[in-house]
């Protein structure tokens, strides 16, 4: 496990997500968890941007619709939040696409919708 990319940063972010889940529990919309997580990021002096848009190119053309990542942490990690019953392969693929478009290496897919916080590390 010592070779995990951004191991310490990811550990800290997941810990903050756990704190949000412990405080709010399950059942809220995704945006509520994002708002609470934003407070945790600010309180912990973690650099982030929220709802960052990424252009998608197709055959040399920029498409009018863009990918919108929930959070970019420290210009290194994509943080994709969900508040659903269970994560599935479509959510993993979505995060992989965000990584490909952003050129970042690590994505954290977080689900607040279960009894306990669920997450996946996704590496491009």
C-alpha cells in the first residue's frame, strides 16, 4: 500500500467525508453533502475548486456540453460525490472519464447514500 498515489491526501479527504456522513447520516440529496464537505475543506485549509467544468473535444471540435466534476482537490484529485443506494460500474466509468478529460491521476468516488460511507479509489 505504500505506493498508492496521493495516499495521505486521499486518506484526509475520505476522513472528512466520513465526518460529514457521521454528522448527517444518509438520506439527503448530493448537494447537501457537497455543501457540508465544502465547510470541512475550508475548516481544514484544503485547497479545492467546486463544480469545475472540463471541455470535451470531438474530432477537433469542442462540444457545447462540458463535464462538471463535483470537486477538484489541490489540483490533483477529482472528488465525485453520490447519494444513492449503491455505486455501480457507470459511476466508475464517469469518474474515469473525468480523469481522462482533466488529465488528473486519482479520483475518489464517494457514496453518502448507504448506512456507512462507501468509497472507491479510481486511478487513471
